[in-house]
């Protein structure tokens, strides 16, 4: 495929109110893309839109407040988006939630919540927007998976399941759409400096002491700047990369998992005891 052209396109971006999503929004605007920004945090989303409008007054910015956990409501969301934007050239499924705890500490409702936001919502948005993307030659889809879409450490069964599922969906979709001129990029961030440690939910069965230790451990390992992560993603989109790994904390576990498919978690523990608990993204 030829390089993706940002200028003159319209990008739908979820999880745009902070972290990687906020920086992706600014990066897309700087490249001349109009924006449809989606997030559940109305105040932060409005602030991001205002900042972009102040920096790039020629860029159109449309915001939609939506909770992606309510998958059944995504039809109404996309109807509103499509009515206002007849041409969609880029879909970035960036929104994600985290949940810590062993499988037996996680309730069925909590597990489904993670799957809804991290997997079912991206699938639904892709299905609903794909006809418009197909109608725009050279369009592209980005699905933000995780380091935990490459390895699955303990205490992350729900999160890893959702991110592995998103990875599999993305890779299959990429092969299906290649001949139709629609590119697909899967992103696997490692420890990116975002609010994920603060906003992560803790399973109902986890004690307060365990929860505090988990969040402290996560925060220590989130070191890679979110703005640089966003630039890596946009570069990958431009070059139609099938997969983008971000940060040393993604590359090393990926290599170890390939070399030692059965024992890579033990190797990671020896390399760095906290590495297996690093929150990806």
C-alpha cells in the first residue's frame, strides 16, 4: 500500500481525553486531519478539543461523550458520527480499561466489563464504520492492544484475554482488507506514562493492601512518554505497519516469549521481579 495521507482525512479516535489518545489527537491535527473524538470523560474531552482548536483553528474537531462499556449504544454513536462526517479515513480504537486481580478474585461482571471496552467495542465500531472506511480509498484502522496482547502474566487474565482477542481480530482483519485498500495496524505499547495506574479498577476480591501495592508497582514501571508513543503510532500508520511495538518493555518480553514460549515468565521474573506486573499502556 502507498503511504497513508493524513491531510484532508477524518479520524475517529476513542479514548481521546488523555494519555496516548490525547497526544494522538494533537498529532493528527498537526498533520491536517479533522477529528471525531470519543471518550467518557466529558470535561477532559472538552479541554482537549479546545486546546486543539486553539492550536489548529483550521482543523474540524467534533466530540462525542460515550461509555464504550455500553456496546449496545454504539449504533447511535456511529449514526451521529456518520451523519456529520460523510468521509471517514481513519479509525483508532485506542480506549481501554485495566483490571487487576487473580481470576478467582474477578467477578463475571468485571471480566465482561473489560472485554466490552477493550474488545467488543472496537469490534462493534469497526463493523459499523467499515462501509464508510471502504468507501474512502487508502483508509486505515488502528487497534491499540498491549504488551499483554503478547504475553499474559498472572493477575491479568481479563485484561490479557481482551488484548489477545483484539490482536487476533486485528491480524485477521488486516489480511481480509489488504486487497480492498484498507490498512490495519495493531499497537502493543509497553510501560507508557499515562493515568492508567490511577484509573485502573481493582477486582472485588482484592484487598485494599493488595490494591495499593499493585498501583504503586504499576506507576513505577510507566516510564515511556505518551507523546513519543503517539508519534510512533502515527509513523506506523503512515508507513502502513502491520504491528507497532512501543518501548523496551514491549520489545524484550516479545522476544523472550518467542524464544521461550513456555518459560518466558520465569525468565522475566529473574531479569526484573516487577516486570511481570508492569501495566502495559
